[in-house]
């Protein structure tokens, strides 16, 4: 695992402590992409990535760390782009998933609350 952002590491600690989830690195070709699964039913509730900021619409080629999480069914477009640090889902269904930049724009409390909600949706 090559994640370096402190908020990313805090997120991974949060899911380990609260849900027993370790990130799963499924693709050798993408060593900085991992999924977070509900251990009960194996459904994804998060995807952690290192990507170019330009992939989510930020005018930069800087590599950033993000997490994609499930959001209220059909309501993701309303929050994405209207809350600082939250974007339309990168590489996922934009109606049901959002992308959060893991750079402390959102507080840990806000981030963990959204991840907890995503975990509940995966049940």
C-alpha cells in the first residue's frame, strides 16, 4: 500500500476499527487502488485511489488520494460539486456514488459520517 496522505491513513484506521475492514488491493496493475468491503456480504462500500486531480475535474496534474463512497440513491449529484471536497464519482455511478478528496477539506468527523452511511447502504 502506497497511501501517504494522513487523512487516508486515518480513514483506513477508522474502517479497520469500526468494521474490521482491511483494504483489498485487487488489481496488480493499479497498486494504489483498493476496495473496502462489507465483510458480511462482500459488497463494496468504498474505493480508495491515488489519481491525477484532473480526473475529478480539478485543474492540476498533481496526484491526490480520494475515496469513492455510496451516497443516498439518486441524490449524489446534488451534493457533488456543492460541498467543498466532494465531487461527482470518479469511475463509478454518479447518481449513487460520490468522490471525496482526502486532503482534510472535510473534517474526519464529516468523512467518517459519510463512510458510515455508505457502509449502511452496503448492507
